[in-house]
DNA sequence: CGTATACCATTGATAAAGTCAACAGATTTT
DNA sequence: AAAATCTGTTGACTTTATCAATGGTATACG
């Protein structure tokens, strides 16, 4: 119904500018701006669309990328502590508390006191947590596939390697 | 359960590990986790550290990456409307209102009614806004330089190109 | 023509996320 | 043993995100 024709943005033939390119129209007319060359802006936008999509996909499991990330790390055999989760996920320790609370309430993870340092608690996934993770992983996988669809396997490798270097710069 | 094995958990100064470089220990023990291979996670973390640093740098001008981005686009000669800013920056239109309000209050940008479509307002930078942008750009530049320090010029080009493709996927 | 529909900027309400200080228990340092 | 540091936790508070509703404007359609 009523195809909204986007009303020819700003480049409407202004008598004089007739020969100009015929409106790249899209919402991406601004790609010509200087900002669009800044890697940090592109990173921010990429993550926005990516995690946005992932959140939608995860909704059917009542998860968000945040809780998914915690669950994922809990499923690793690395026995992360909450502090490590906070550092790794760039979150405040208090936010981890809430996320673990929720996952624990759902029976997906457990807090077990670390024998070596009784201050910290290691987060581990329950069998049920692992089942949940499997499903979530599949959804995220599909979502990511959708987001990175245009990139070849090799290009993804490049991108991953580059991002890893800026995401985990040594202390400074 | 009772996984007391797990090789070398956290500290445990096992006599033999002494010769190794004193534990890469860092908060990045978890890089071995599956999550660390997901591009979207890396993207999220990269933008977190990046915009975090940029925000700190911009504080001396009383700007944030958000307001800086708006200002930057206002300084382009593209005459963006608020709607376009919202789309481009992945923000809600109502957030743009607040950001433009602030910049306008500071005399950095103006809202001028679009002659072609009186619903929309084009955001343009004042001379003072351009001066402010110049300073901000320098700060962001330095900050970004600090974040991407390890990447060669060529690698930055690759990264930029790859990010652009996933940040601006056509509609879907 | 006029009316219905869609759009833009704006406001306001509400939820989610981020930031910070303080605190108890545990560990390390001195 | 005392001081200093760390971990998880709570709570207050700010910022950001999300969504519905509205007035003014433009387009579509009959």
C-alpha cells in the first residue's frame, strides 16, 4: 500500500544543479562526509547494527548479547571470575552481578567459590546452561552471517585479526 | 565437577611456569574463549575502548563522541537534516534533538528550515562551530592514533573498507 | 479539489545501561 | 598484626535507549 517514495531528498532538481548525480538518495547520502572515513565511527556503527540484529534474534530465548556473552564465557572451560568477565566484556563489575544473577536464576550458570582465592567466584555453566548456549549460539551465528554476508571467509579472517589488535591493545 | 585440574587456573605460581614470561596473566586470559573469535564481540569491544578514549580526550572541549559526530556532519557541506543524522548515527530522532539543542545553545550549529521541505531542518555549522570542530578533530585524531597505533597505514585502509561494508549494508 | 496517509521534529514517559562511592569479607604487603 | 589492596555486592545517580503521541507539512488518491 502506498509506496512511500521518499520524496526525493534534497537534491531535487534545483534548476541549476540539474547535471548533478541523481541522488544516491538512500539514508546514506552522508557517506561522503569526513566522518564516514573515521574508523572509530565505522566501528561504532557496525557494532550498532550487528548487536541490534543479534538482540532481536536472541529475543526468542529471552537473552541479549550481554547475557549471551556471559553465558558463552561460562561455557568455556576457563572458569572465569566475575572480575575477569567485567574486564573482558568492558562492563562494570556491578553489571556482571546483575547478569549472573539473572542467568543463575534461570539455572544456566552457577557461582562457585574459588578455592584458591575465596574472594572471587568462578562462573560455570550448568548442563542446562550449555543447552541454552547451543541454541543461542546458532541464533547469533545466523544473525552474524546475515550481517557479514558480503564478506568472504578470508576477509572475515582479516577483519577478525585487525579488530583483535585494536580491541586488545596491551596496557596503556 | 570439582574441576581442580584445569591446568593452571589463575595465580598458582607453579615452579615451572617461573621461566615463562611472568604470566601474560592480564585480564586477557579469556582470549582463548570461543567468544573472542566472534567478530561482533570484537567490534563491540573495539568501539568500547575507542569511544571511551575519545570521550576522555573530548572532555576538555565539553564534547562527547556523540556531539562531536553531529558537529562533524554539520561541518560537511552536505546540509544534513536531523532525520538523516539520526539514520546515519544510529540514533533515535529524539536524541538528535537534544544534541542539536546543545550545540545550538553553544552557538556551534544552526537549524535552518529546509526550503524544499519545510518539515525538515538542515543543520549547519557556524564559523565558531567550525573552529570548535577543528580542535575536536585534532583531539579525536590523536586519540584514534593512540588506539590504532599498531596498525600500518595500509592495514587501516583494509579495516576501513571492511567495516564500511558491514556498517552500511543495503536495506534488508 | 479535499481528504487520507505518511513524514519530520519535538515532547514526554519509561526502561535500560553506564558510572561511582561505599562496604564486608578475604588476601597480600610490610 | 596492621595497613593496603582486591572481590563481589548494594545503592544512588546520570546517561542513553526506546516508544507513543502531537503539530505542522508534504504527498497520494479519489
